[in-house]
C-alpha cells in the first residue's frame, strides 16, 4: 500500500489510485507463485478509485482476479489476463437527497502508463470520465458484465471543502524550537487527515545555468489524525532539509523571494480510512488480518475501494532570521543556499 494516508498522486487535476496487484494476487493465491487450477472459473472484480471534487477528470481502475496453471507473476503481466475491456459497462451515478441527478458513462484509456515494475507491462487500462463533482452528492459506481449480467457496485460520499486557519498571516519564523499549532476547519465527510509541510527553493546548474524549482516535503503527523488541529515544531523543517538536500558543488541554491513554505492538509472519508487501516501491511507477528472493501456484489468476489479525499493548502514567506539560518545555520550552511537577491 502507499504510505498515504493521503499523499497526493503525481497528476495535476487528476485522480488515479493505482492497484497493488501483487498484494491482491497474494490474497487470492496464498504464498505460492505456481499453483494448479482445480476449481471452476470465478469472476473476481477488483476496483480502485478515489473521487475528489477539485478534479475535473476522474479515473477508476477495474481489473479481474484470475486462476492459472503457470507462474502468476508472468500471467499478471499479460494484458489480456487482467482486464475486462469492452465486456463491462461502467457508470457513475450521482444522487442528491436520494434523487438521481446524473449518470456518467465511463470510457477506457491507456494513456497513463505505470512506472516500471511488476504488473506494469505493457500499459494499464483505466476507466475515465470528465465532470466537476458536487460536494453534496453521493456517487454510486455501477459495473455491469455485458455477457453474464453480473453487477458490481460501490458508493461514496465526497469530502467537502475546508481551509487552513493557522498559521495565519503571510510570513513565518521557521527557527522557533517551541511548538506552534496548525488549525484547519472541519472537512465535511472527512474521517481523518494528513498534514504535510513543503520548503521550496531554486537550484541552478553552474555549467548550464538551468534553473529548477525543487522542494523538501515532510509529514507532520506521525499517526492518523482525527482532530482539526495539532502541534508542530517550526524548526524541525531544518532537519528535513538537511536530510533531503545533499551538498553539491555543481549547483547553486537560492531562497525564493515569494512564498516558499506550504502547508497541505488532506482529508479522507470513512471508507478510504478503513481501507488503509485494514489493508496496510502490519508489523505484527500475527498475520491474520481482516479484509475491508466497499465494492459489493451478490457473490462477494470483490476487492478494492471507492473513496474520496480533498486537500486544503496555504502558502507563506519566511522572515529575515529564517533566511539567515538557512544560509548560515549549522544544519544547512553546507548546502550552498544563497539569498534570493543574489540570484
């Protein structure tokens, strides 16, 4: 599973929740790569999707479990073994106050290839629709097998808009070693939150003079956060910077004159929280774990999740003492940071 609770996927204005196929295969085929098929075929549907009303394009991954007489790892890389293609009809229905207000029919796309690795070949097939979703609606996913009539459904409420209230103002002192507090409004339908802090800077290659904006990111909450506020130590960002930025004599680094600190809070709904809690690998020696999914069908041969998340963010500048500490402070002075006016 991703380390998320809710780290945003690297797609602008899009939501894709990639399946961990290896883990799913392990669920259905125990611990062996080689096994014999001695049971009738069963249609096992696996679904992953996260809806976000901030996005205008939404992706849902739908694929199937399978039985094989060969190596499961090799079979799982065969495109035809994983997907239903045009054998299923996929729709998302919108309900407001228990009344259906819209139905969206999803198309297929292969334009978003996975990173290299197990089950990444050749491409992944996703189901997609484009629509601005309503925070006050419930969305029901309906998957109908055109050949058998078998129907798979899942439903979710959307996490509603919220905002960060504190730190307030536009300038921060990140040298403080005493706790400060981050506060944000309650996100409707959210069951838990993750809080992140970013530090942005400019890196210039001394040879090519090419400049690149880079950032350091740290997660502030160490466990699942259900409250809408928490303490953090501003100066801890220096530890994150010194751990993630390495000395490099081939580049110059510059502080930004505009906003260089960002706080980002992600809220997730109850379905997604339960899925992460139950399905994230355990460090316990007791390996028996419950299985959670909100993907439903009469035969119960389903896995995965349909959930929702949403973020709030706030940007800040840093004061002069913070800039001085980044350039000359003991933790970061060897990293080659310069003031923005030296750029």
